[in-house]
C-alpha cells in the first residue's frame, strides 16, 4: 500500500504566550488517515497549537501544509486544505441553522448559495452531528453544545483535508461526546486527517489513533499505545494514573 500523504508537518515549532514558552522545538507529522488527540493540562498550549498550525497565531519554526509553508496559500486556499472549529462560537446576528451550515461552502467558490443550494449537504451534515431536527432554528437560540455541533456540521460541509477542532466535546453530554468522537474517527478512516484537543484521556484512548501529549515545554507524540503510559501521563498532568484493563478496553484512573 502507498504511504499516506503528510498533510501537516511542524519543524522545530516554538509557541509563546508573552514571554512564556508554551512549547519548544516540536517536530511533528500528521498523515492522512490519522486521528490525533492533543492532551495536557489547562493553559499548557493546546488551543494555541491548533491556532498556530491553522495559521492564526504567531510561531517560531516551520509549519507545512501538504508540503508547503502556510504563507504560500491565500486564505481561500487555506480553507480548502484545513478547517478549524473553535471551542467557543460567537454569533453576531440571527441566522437559520441550515444557512449557518451552508456557509462552509464559501471556500469552494460557490458562496452560501441561494435557496435550495447545498441544502442536501447541509442537512446530511446536521444529521451526522445529531441535529437534523434543528435546521430552521435560529443559531442564537441554541445551547452551547448544540452550537458547537453546528460548527462541526459547517466544517463537514467545508470538507478540508485536515480537520482541526478545539475541545469539540467540552460542551456535550455523554451521548453527544460519543457521537462526535465516532464521527471524527470515521473521518480519519475515510482518509481525512483529524487533530483535536481533548480533556478526557479515556475518550482519547478509545477513539484516537495517535496522541500528542504536552507536558510543559516539550511533548510526546506517537500512537496511542506508545504515548498513553501511566508514567508519561503522570509527568504531563502532575498526578498518578492507574491503568485498568476492563472488558471494554484499557481505561486510566487518576489517583
């Protein structure tokens, strides 16, 4: 089988928050078909990393998208190659949910479309995130979790090669968390690349193929089995972890 293409590559990537270094000298590759979860304590730089590789935050070093520097692409070209779902959604005006989702087509040069245009894509995306019944609802009336899933549906319509998501399960109930993670896992299995920050290490262990574990200024990157070890988790989170083998797979319990 041919080697999957590298969609995202960081070379000696350094991120800062003011004078404080969040991450130093990261070398990292994300290939098509991989689902990466970025783990680490609050304030460690997970969101900053996603924003940086999306081209929305300054960095030192290199970030390559499909082998080219981010600066080589126009904003429209970037949108065709990578998409980012923020942790918090802010809406400035009322808009039906279906129209908000159809905005994802803008990157493809056909705008939001007139009445009926791309409705099929938008409806399918809403069904995928479990919100097919809310197509005519005003986005301003949605709960935080619902609005987050509408943003994910918009990204599905955008359909970039690389999906970047900042805490997509943070506002979701348990059933919705599972649905979102299953959907992201499925996208990777279909040949997309998915990178998401996450706080739930057991969700990451269950669904991701790879882990980027931030522990201060450095990181551990690799497949789930290699990185998700009690000692590495303890160093990153500052507490002890016990690995338990259950009939449903491995789970980690903080002590």
